[in-house]
C-alpha cells in the first residue's frame, strides 16, 4: 500500500510540473493527458517580412555641409552691337540733294510744284546720274563716276560736315551757327538752303539765308562746295515724262510771269483741245510723254515754265513741267525731311 501511495504521489507531482510548463510563455506545451497523444516539438515561427519593415530604425544624424566659398565671376566686356544698315531702297535713289531756294513767306499754292518751286539745284543719284539747274531755271544732265562720287562724299567728311552737331532746326540757337550778329537774328521772311546727303554717313541740314556768314566752318565749307557746284559735259535734260497744269483764263500766267503783254499763242492742233482737257474743272493735271510734248517745247524756254494759249476766244494758262527721275505725278517737288541711311551700291576707299 505504501508503494501504491508513493506511485500516486509521483504521478501527481509530474502532472503539476506539466501544467506549470504550459503556463510559461515561449515554452513548448506537453499534452495534458499522458498516453492520449504523442508529444510533438513546436517549431518556432520565423518572423514575417512585415515585422522587419515595421521595426523602428533610428534616423541618422544630419551632417553639416561646409559653407560654400563664392567663386569669382569674371567681368564681361561690354559688346557694342554692330549697326545693320538697310539695303538700298527701291527705285531711283538720291545720294546728294541741294536746294538753293526752300521755304519763304509766300504760302504754298498747288501750281507751285508745277512751276518748279522747291525744285532742287542739284541732284546726284547713286547710279551716277546728275541733274543740275542753272540760274535761268533750265535743267541739265550729266553723270558722275563712282570715284567722283567717292571724292565728293570724302571731301564732305574731311570738312567734318558729318560730325557737326545740329541740323539748323533750332534757328539762331542751333549748333551749326556761331556768333550771329544781333541785327541779323530778327530777320524773317527769307528762304533757306537745304543740304541732304544720304547713305553712310548721312546728314540733313537746313540753313537760314541771313545766317550763312555765321555757319561753323565744316557746314559752311559743305555749303560753299554744293552751292558753287557746276558739272562738266552737260546736255539738256530729257525726261521720260512731262506734266501740264491747265487753268482757264490768264490769271495763272500773269501770276507766274508769262510776259507783260501776255500775248497768247495758238494751241498746237496735234494735241487734244484744251477745253476738252479742262472740261468743267477749274484746273487739271495732264501727263505727257516725250513724243507728245515735242510740239510744245518751242514755247517754253526754259522748262518748267508757263505760257498763255488760245482756242478761239478762250484763253488758257498752261504750265509745262519735266519730271525728275525720282518724282511721281502725285508727289512733285518732294522735299526730304531727314537724311536716309543705307548701304551704298559702291564702296569708297577709306
């Protein structure tokens, strides 16, 4: 009996020990009942990947970057932009133009352009053609070589004409004048001179006639050169186109000096009748080409000019005007308001 009690007591101790192991975390459990199941070894579960991602990792401490050292930037040399000049304009292009009578107190009237008011004294074109008007008003034609044009422009450069400040628009206060006498400063009503040089270099200058003696030397030298310019080997100018300005009666002819007695001439029979050309208008402009004008040229010496004609009992004042190469029927006697800069079609030696 003692042995049985001892055996029972041992089994009780063993059962208590097994229950104690089940109560401890992380330890493999044994079956609660002996002989009902074969004890198996518990395999520890591998940690899931998610546990590694969710495990907090201490952030690295930031390191201080060194203070950047400023790098010297080399200074840029200022670049002066190169001026791009326009190419030569289309049509007949003027190189030099000189007016010896521009402006004045007399108001501008429509017939003035036809009679030749503001007609230039000298025009030199970039292709070498030259038109010159003499003191009587007749137009003559000549030509200049490239070398001659270069010499003329080069002479103006040597005078210092293109470097002078001012253009004459400030009247007595303009830099083109110096030491104008007090008694001259109040002179009014006189006409002006106008000098225009196009191309490169270029300059435009208007000169009031009473102030000529007070011009600064470069401008005065340029004026003296152009004012006394007289081309050689000239011949009468033969334009491609003429224009007539016709008005009824003799008032126009009298105004522009057709003669004291105003004796009318018979209108040429080979030309259209004046009354049909004029119609019911007070005045009319009629273009004529060279063959059509041949029968009229004998009445005009020089041309442009005005003449009184008759048809029956009617009287008509007729102005005949040759067009210059750069003029158009709707733009007679154009006076440039500024010099034009452009690339010349020829090169001059420097």
